[in-house]
C-alpha cells in the first residue's frame, strides 16, 4: 500500500513542475522586452510581488524553520532566481530614471525585509513551531499580495480590450497549481500553505472571470 508520505511527495513534485512552468511562462514577454529594449506598458508589480512571496516561502522551508519541506525549498529557490532575473531586466529596460528608481527601491526594501525576518526568527525564536507560525503568517500575507498583484494590470487590459498583458491560459494554469499545492498541504496538514492556496483560488476565480469577459469583449471588438 502506498503511504501518505509517498503520495504527498508525488503531488509535491507535480506541484514543482507546474509552478516552474508558471515561473517560466513570462519568458516570451521578456524576450520581447529585450528585443525592443523597453518594458513598454508591462508592470513590474506582479514580478516584485512574486519575488517577495518566493523568498518568504524559501525562509519558511528552511530546515531550521519548518523541517521536511524540501519540495517547498526547491520550487521557491528556483522561483526566487527566476523572478529576480525578471526584476533585474525591468531595471535594465525601464522607460526612465523614475521607473528604474521605483523598481530598485522595491527590490532593496524586499531584500532588507526578508533578511531581517530571517535573522529575527532564527535568533530570537527557539522552537520550530514558533518559527513556522511567524514566517507562515507572513507567507499568507505576501502570498495574498502576489495573487492580487495581477489586478494591477486589469485596468490596462480593459482599456486596450486585449488580454496580451494577462492571458487566460496563465490564470488557468495558476488555478491548477493552487489545486495541486492544496492537496499537498492537506495530506500532511500545513495550515499556512492551505490558507494561501485557498485565498489564491478566490483571486484566481475573479481574474479568470475578468479574463473570460475581456476575451469576449475583445472578440466582439475585432469582429
């Protein structure tokens, strides 16, 4: 008989694969940015928010904070590297000094915050339970911010009647990613992953509905 831990590991590996595909999905956008040497109307906010989310989950997955979280560590380590590369490209190809300074300030503030949280948790809290609780609560907060970040481009999508800046396929893939990680969290109950995924589901449902509406409007616009 297959053990619960084996099933959880399999689900986590599947979740790693889906999440990695999601992290890499903006690559065509950044190829376009590099070719045109401009970020155009693309927003850095979703990438900055996702970077903060990944780094916080990276801290959460540390053996000294929440043991037996290797799969949380692997995907968020990869996500941190990928999202950092995206944000750095925004710095290189920003439309002006003001936009570049704003992205740089957000990146510096994030780095300082994550380092401060990690040092505080590891040096002042003595048990895994307390460390997991503090970092887990922060992960829920910043996970909610990450899922809400795509709403920042909703106005642009509606104005241009184009889903170029927020494709429906990405919203659907994100939904299935949340489903996978919810199953992972429920097999060996993890409160913070469960809450984050369920909050994300609500955000994805709203965004998916908006995407469908915009797709319909765009279709009518061009026909």
